[in-house]
C-alpha cells in the first residue's frame, strides 16, 4: 500500500472513531427523566403491598427526586421495579442505580451482601488503577 493510501485510511479510521465517540456521548446525555429497571424475584402483589407501606432504606435516601413503579415481570418471573430519576440535578444517576441494586438485594434476600474481597492483595503503585476501577464499578456497574 502506498503512503498516501495509508494516511487516507488512518484519517478515515480516526474520523470514524471520533464520530462514534461523539455519538455515544450525545446518546448518554439526556435532558428528560432517566428510567432504571430491575427484576425482583418476588410475587408482584406481595411486593407492591410492601412497597406501598414503606420504601426500603436505599430508595428512601433519594427522597422525592425519584419515582418508583412496580409491574409484573414478563412470563410471571417476579416484579419489575422501575425507578425514574425525575430531577437529575438533585440525584446522580449512578447513585440511583446503586440504590436500586441495593434495594433488589434487600427485597430478595433481606440483607445487602458486601462485595468479595481478595484474600491476598498488597497495595502497590501498579495496583492503584485496578482499585480505582473496582470502586467505580460498584456505582456504574462495569469496569
């Protein structure tokens, strides 16, 4: 391949990567309410009655900036909880996602399970980026 063709191919790839990154950033930014959902493996009638009496602690901490809705999950699998972040300025979406996960654990098992800790791991300079990624994954849900 000639040098001019290589430069053209590289600039086309860079342009496509830039376009894709901007498109994903625009998709992530929403001005309206953000909806998060989980499926809880409990019967809809019993769970709806329990949630009407009181909200679990992780959701109660979010206050009135979020709205919780319940509906039967597909194929009678349990209950779908839908959390709508109505005021994103008051509640961070990552905090709402974490609260919804903790609520699912509370409703299914009655307790919040702590994450597994490695048995042997020394704090070293090279391990710091991994530790930061693990801490972030607790809120965002991915490394």
